[in-house]
């Protein structure tokens, strides 16, 4: 007998878009507002202040109607001129993606690729900076958390390497996966530009891209100009000029949803939000570490100190990942994330990976339910696993 048990509310356990809270959906479910004056205008300054605080003391924040790829391009357009050299530090598919956007803007991209299972090697970075005696590099691109590999990089260590070399390159950090999930301190860590999106830790539908920047980045914008009227961040630093701020019609309902999401984060408390993500991540890791003792499931990042609290990438071999994802979605209503960028597209091993998103609006029963659905899939598909995984995850949640 193979009764399907997926009826009822499904659960999206992918690394973005994340689960949208009912409060956010209700906030968006309203008639279109006046975009020229009134309450929507009044909402903007405090909303930007809350975003800057969540980012750890950002000086400026520009909002775009865009996804994360658009935020990449917006950030780069404001600080690079054609022919500028940039150093990209890749620890997964999205590090390469940001570099590709820079290359498309006619930047000369130099790549340090650390593979899919490791963090940035600071010694290699230091060597690359030392090999730039004229200090012609204009920016260093870093992903805080690469959503494909689930590695979390040490932003402060990269800043320290730049400072030790007395190098003027801007430090530009992608926090699309990590903002609101993993601790990020823009001011204290000396980050010049940071990009993020609405659809992950901020619990809002895809469609808003954010670029946070400081005075050093603003000075670079003045030196290089900006070839794009739309991506230019200067009009977006004055929320009172509402129509000009968005380059046209505002993303009204996304803003209402974002306002509610930021209220939810404030009510829980930033530190408590981060602590919740950390505990739930450890529960997932403990479960897979137990399962891996008797089967092929393996955490992609071996060192727990380098793992993201927002997403976990799993290696499981053969085509187990693809089979498992299909089974859990159809039989239990749980959708797992695909493996992304771990092997070349079309490689037969592509089906041997999957990812679990645990970002934003997520709690213990969501995580424990997802893990139980995965174990049911192991049983149904004959994928071997070690004992005690669910007990280990429950223990982490019980201890908090």
C-alpha cells in the first residue's frame, strides 16, 4: 500500500523563497495605496532605519525592485568603471555568479576559487593582495553564506587581511542567504557594501533587493559615476523623494510585507532570532551526523564552525537526492532544495545532493517534521541510515 500523506498544508524547506508568515501575507492583502503622499511615505524612514540596524550599523540602504542578482548589479554599477579589476572569492556557485555579473559590466575579474567544501583561505587572499603592488584592485567580492554549498565565511578575517595589506579595495559582501539568520556586523567588520534580498531571512516575497553601503563606497560612486540611471543609488538615499526613490512606481505591497516582517524580528529580538536559527541548524546537523554513521548522507561542510545557520547542503550519492526530493514532496508535502552547482550541469552525479533551507519563519516543529519526513523517505526508498538521528535533533531542541 502506498497511500499519499501530502494533503494538508505543504512545507517549503528550500533555501529561498522561505516560508512567508501569515502576518506578512495579511499585511500585503490590502487595496493599492496612494504612492504620492501619506502613510506609505511616512513608513519609509523607520523601515530603512530598521534595515540598517538589522545589517549591523549600515550607514545607507538603497532598495530596488529586483532579486539578489539585481542587487549584485546595482552594487557593482555604483562602484566600478569599465576595465576595473575585482577579486572574487568563491566558495560555491553564488560566488561565481556574482563574479559573472561583474564580468558582464566589463570589469576584469580575478578569481580565487576555494571549491565547494571550504571557506576562504586567508593565506591565499594575502598572497593575492601582495601580488597587487600597485593596488589596482578596486573591490573584493565575498559571499557571507553561499546558498549552494552552505559554507559561512569569516567576513572579519577578510577585512583584517585587507587592512594588514593597507589595501584600498572595497569589501563587498553578499548576505542574500544570511541576513537575519547568521550574525552580520557591517560597521564593526568594516564592510563597505553589502547586498541582500527580501525572500530569505526577511520572510517577504521575492522582489526586493537591498544594497547597504558606507562613506567609502559613496566616495567611490562619486569617482566612477554610474552608467545606469535605474541602478544609481543616490536617489535612493532620500526616502522623502518617494517617487524618485524607486525610479517609478513603488513596490507598495512588498513594502507592507517587509514592514510586518521587520516588526516580527523586532518583537522577537535580533539576538533571539539569531539564537533560534543557530539551535535549529545544530538540530539538523546532529541528525545527519547520526544518520551518516550508517548510510551515505553527509554534511557538505565538515567543520561545524563553517556551516551556515540558514541552509544546509547534503551529499548523499548516486541519485538518492533526486529520488528523496521527489518522494518527500509527493508523499509528505515537504519540498527539499535541489543540489546547486556542486557538479557541472548534466553530470550524472547531479542527483546526489539536496539542501534544506532553515531560514526566516521557521521553528522546531517545522525542522523536526522535515527531518522525520526525510527519514520516512529513507525507509521507503531503501536508503540506509544510522540510528538515533531524530533523537539527536530532538535533544538539541529540548536543550535549546
